[in-house]
C-alpha cells in the first residue's frame, strides 16, 4: 500500500469518526479540526519535500543503519539507567 493510499484511508476514517462523534460531544469538533489541520500540514510537507524529490538526492537508505545504531544506543542507555535506579 502506498503512502498516498494510506493517508487517504486515514483521512476517510477520521472524517467518519468526526461526523459520528461530533453529534455526541461538541468537543470532538475542535479535536477533529486539529487532526485535519495536522494532516493538511503533513500532506503539504510530503508534497513539497518527498513527492517532488529529485532522484539524484535520494540516498537509497544509506542513513538507515546509522539511525538504527542510534536507537539501540539509546535503548542501552535507558536499560542501564533504569537498572541502576533506586529500589522501591
């Protein structure tokens, strides 16, 4: 499933939920507006920076191993810091 199809599916799901729950609780109207505004910003970002990206600037996933290494280092630090904490 492509990212565009996924975003359309999520937006359609939130539209149905927003209409259904806005009858029950008017607070949902504000939350739905915030959600759609966030989706608008996300779609605008994807359109400007991802969909129109030149193939020459694509790294082909070269930064992925570095990102995974940073995630695991962060998890190791978390485990050490939680393991050395005070006993309750």
